[in-house]
C-alpha cells in the first residue's frame, strides 16, 4: 500500500503528538510526513532542522500549505485551537484535502452543521480525534451493544477526575476561556480534556453501529474552582432518544489523575470499563466476559484508520463529523441548562503551590463524584453545599447556540 502523505499544522503543543503519530505510520510504511506549518521557526530551530533533514516542506502559514501542497499532501491534520477548528477544516475540505481535526470538532451546533455540509459537498473526508472510537475495547463493547448482547441500554454512567495546575491554563491564550478572539471556545471538562468520555457515554447509549445517541434533553451543572472563564467541574444527566440516560461527572480539580470509568447498564447485562484496561461484562444469565485491551494507542489509531480508509483497507472512518453531532448538541444543552458557570467559594478549596505552579483541589471531590456516580444524581441532588440546582433543557429542534456569561 502506498504511504499516505500527511501535512500537520503546528509543531508545538499537541501538534507534537500528531507528528509522532505520522512518524509511527512512516516507520510502518503506511504514512509519510510531507509538510508542517511552523509559524515561528526561530522558536523551534531544532525541530526545523530535523524535519528539513527528512525532506519535510515547512510553511509559515496554513494558507501557504493549502496553496502549495495540492496534489502532494493527502490528509491535513489540525491540532489547533478549538476556535480555529471550523474555519480551518472547511478551508482544507474546500481546497480538496482530507482532514483529521482534533476534538471537539466544533463547540456550537451551527458550526458543526456547517462543517458537515461542506464535507458532504467536498470530495474528501473529515475524521475527528475522539480517539476512543478507534480503540479495540470501545469498538468491541459497541459491537456487543449493537448485537443486543446487553439488551436494551438503560444507563451509561461516566466519571473522570483529573488534576490540572494553573500552568495548564497558562499554556496558551485560549485555555480556560469561554470566548476567545470573538469565537466560542467553551473550554472545560465537557468540551475538551474529558470530552472523550462524554462522547463514549453517548456512543455506548446508541444501539446503532457508527452512531452516538441523540440527546432529547439535558440537565447540567457547571462550576469553576480555578479562576478562569470556563468550567473545570461538571455533572450532566442526558436523556436520549431511545429512552436511555447518560450521566457524566467530571473535574479537573482532583487530588490526582485517574483513568475515567464507564458503566453501561442494559436489560441483559452490565459492562464496566476503565480507560486503558480490559472491559468486564456481567450478563444477567450468569455469564461473564472480558474484552482484552490490546495496548494500542488510540491517538495513533485515529491516524492509522484515516490512512487505511483513504487506501480502501478500512471500510469506514471510526469517528466522523456526523457521529459527533449528538456530542455537540449535548455540550450546548449543558450550557443552556446550567445557565451560568458558578464559582466554587474558596472555603471549599485547598489551594497551594505545587510543581512551580498552583494546584486547586475541591475538598471532598472524590467522595462527591463517587456518590454521584453510585446514586445517578447531580451534585445539587446530593445536597453538596456549593452546588446549584438546574432544570432540564429540551433540545427539540435546537439548531443555534448563543450565550454570554
């Protein structure tokens, strides 16, 4: 199979992962790194020299890459700021390139719908960097769900606790922002670092292959302990079209990083999966099954899938723009339901110097999320002192997000 030619927009931050992924495929004879956009070559002199030594074309702008790489680069990858996803994806598709865009593909439903429309009118495809949909454990569990092995899906419950220092929000200009440069970012647990796992919840709630469950209504609470515009702690209850409920509990103010946990409850069994581990299924007839994790890196598998699909070796893109529409609807519904991002008062926090930065811990957050997960209740339902109750927001005929803080 002829190696697929990639162009990566960026070289710092998460672009390093994209370059690494392409170079893994390069060593396997499946891919080739052909061009890279480096806006500030003087900042990355060592990487510029390394890439030029490999014969990689280097451009100072995305526009230059589009203009000069037609007929050479086949897939452009976009590890760029959230608010740049829509415009850059559309520009690449309209110019005739295929695209891998990082998650979330967009943070408003109107932007995503425009991206879907342009993709349909273009010769190329757009894959989305929700990496779980390329992992063997997730895909195998989804297959069991679609085949009815777990029966009717009733609930999917997800929890994730990570720890982020102030330095995380200082790494770029848009981190932790609600709006940046006049465009929505909605940076936070729901849309960015833990968004993979909300996407998984919706994916597992659907019994149709290649689809996530469409949300009907959402009840959500959004909070911040760090002094940022966006949220760093959330909880959602999502009712989907088939009657199942998806619960999502997340924070970036935990004491440590923990692998997110998923529980899928069906009428014929329960599946439990912790990111990076095996899936354990207990069937109501007494059977048990383990789906082994193969150790593959889902981030690289996104690239492998796109390359193989382009060459006809894979029959589908594992995560398409259309597949993420329920996720973006849920994201918008969460903000509509919450109405505001609430500050958690300092008396409920432990703030201290750590690792050359500052850590912010919500006191008791481990117990709070564990109890919310167990009881299927939002934080205010549990009587958490800093929590505010919210109402359901209906997503019927919802097609435009507009909100200010």
